[in-house]
C-alpha cells in the first residue's frame, strides 16, 4: 500500500497539448491497429527470414542443399524489409498523434538506445543487400559471408528489443520517475517474455510463409534444388511453424500472467484466451500436416493453419489496443484535468492581466527611489550586491563609472556588452520600458 501511494505521488502528470486531432479518434485508432498488423507481419518475415537464412547457411557448410535454401530465403528478406519500413510509417504517425505525451516520454527516457534505431536500421538494411549480392562472389569465403548475415540477425534482434521496451514503458507513467535509461526500462515486467514470444511469432509466420513460397506451382523447385523436393521444403516450413507456435504458447502465457493488472479487464482476458485457442488450433493442424502420410493431406492443413494464425494476429492487435487504453485511462484523466486547470488559469490571465508594478515589493520608505529599488531587486539583485562583487561588479562601482552618464547606464542595462575577461557576460533587458530603465538607473546612481 505504501509503495502504491509512493508511486501515485511520484507519477509525472504533464499537461497535454490542447490541439484537435487531424482525424476522428476512431479512425486514427483503426489506422493504428490496421497499420500495426500489416507492419508486424512483414517485420516477422524479415526477422524470421534472417534467422532462418543464418541457420540454413551454417547448415549448408556440410549440405549444399541447405546453402541453396538459405539463398532462396535471403532473397525474400530484402523485399519483406522494404514492406516493413513502408508500412511502419502510418503506424508511427498514428501512435505519435494518439499517444504523443506517452510515446515521446518513453523515447526520452530510453535515450541513446532510441536514437540508435535509425543508424542500426540503416546498417542492417545495407548489410542484407551486401549479403544477398555477394553470395556467389564470396562463395569461397563462406565464414566471412556467414558473418555478414550473423551481424544482420544480431541487429534485427536488437531493434525489436528497443521498440518493445519503449512501447511497454509508455504504458506505465508511474514507473517513469524510477527509470534510469534503456536497461532500467528493459527490466520492467513482461518485456523479456514478450520479446521471446515475439521471436516465436517470427518463426511461426516465416514457417508458414516457407510452406506457401515453396508450394507455388510457378516456383521451379526441381531446377533450383538437386535433392530437396517440394514436399520436403514444405515439411521444413511446417516444422519451423510448430517451433514458433510452441514458443508463442509458452511465453504468451507468461506474458499474460506478468502483465500489470491495471490494464486487465474481462474483455482483455477474453481476447487473450481466444488468441491462445487460435494458436492451439494452428499447432494441432501443423502437427497433422507433419504427420500426414500424403502430400495432399498435408496441403489440406495449410489454409487452416494460415487462417488460425491470421485470426490470432487480429485478436492480438485488438487485445493490445484494449490493454493500452485500459492501462492509460486513469493517467489520461489526471492529465486532462491538469490541462483543463491550466487552460482555465491561462484564460483568466489573458482576460485579467496583472499590472507588473503590482508584483513589485515596493518599500515606500525609500521615497522617489522606491520603485527603482524594487525593480533592481526583481531584475538585478541575483547578480549584483551594493558593496561586494557577486556574479557581476558591485552597485557602488557602477555608480562611480556612470556618475554623470545616466543615458549610458540605461543603454548598458538594456543591451550590455562584455568589458572584462574575468566577469561573465551580462544578459540584456530589452523588455524593460524606458520608464523602468530610468528608475533603475536613478537607484543605482544613488548608491555611494
């Protein structure tokens, strides 16, 4: 209970930007979900394809058929990479618009790691092309060639870690006060299980893609491979799909159990359970495809598996959005209240401006020097004392220098230069009126 009260007390509640959304909120939410689902499919094909390429090329050191398979998969990675980038634009624009404060707060808190995404993506994309187009040129330097795709895989595994950490952090404003950079945010609940579940999803989607890709009638398997046939390639795809589905089921359950309760309600749990059922169905049909005695029986399972996976992806996108809304609901209410209070005070200040002179601590006992002394205290006293050096020289020294030059003193106060190397540059005061400058100068020149 004390920890909860401490978190509430230290939760930052910034003001929102009181700007109208460029589109109706429901349309932006729809765009966010749809663009996320399309984007994440190609991200999974990109990441899963690069992992599969690395595995197959290493295996191809002893079996050349797997080297050929690695090359065929590598050719799809660059295409899927381009699709992932293009489809990610709408996603970023939508989430920036709908969750501006939360998204940018998470970006700032993860700091350097977030800024590294662009150079990491650039390097990884260039390396995928280098790997693909030097396949034959580096045929006699396989370890060098494999090291290129290994580096690609490493970067492709780092980038989703940063994204997952960020989108997780934006959901928990109560943790912002305790986060000390990317590694600190990475240790928040459910980030690591969710990451492993994501890797499983990459293998799932890539596996079923391999089944489709090699199952096309127009794909000349016989001309590309010497020993592998279409049936064997599809079985390999089903096997990869099963491995991915297994990881998703195990770590998806851990994710569900580790999710902070503030975003959980009956509808979210219901969707998560339905998603788990869809994965189980896909796993069952994958097993049937692998254990089928004939290729026609195995082929009959393909669309059942693909449909179950697609249903899971749709459910996943919906439950993710519902959890996000639920998790941020109370904080958004606090932020809206703070924004409304600020706008009210701002409106009152504009409609009833306060006379600056009313804020001055005027000591009437000083007579005609009272206003000048008050203005000096308000604008100058933080840097100047009467008889001693503080940040700048003492007032008595100014009075001596400008004893018969009030105009020069006023000009200096308004736009000072730099005369002495051992004194810092004085800021100017262009906002002071001519009357205020006269009052300050009169006070300064009165000091002996």
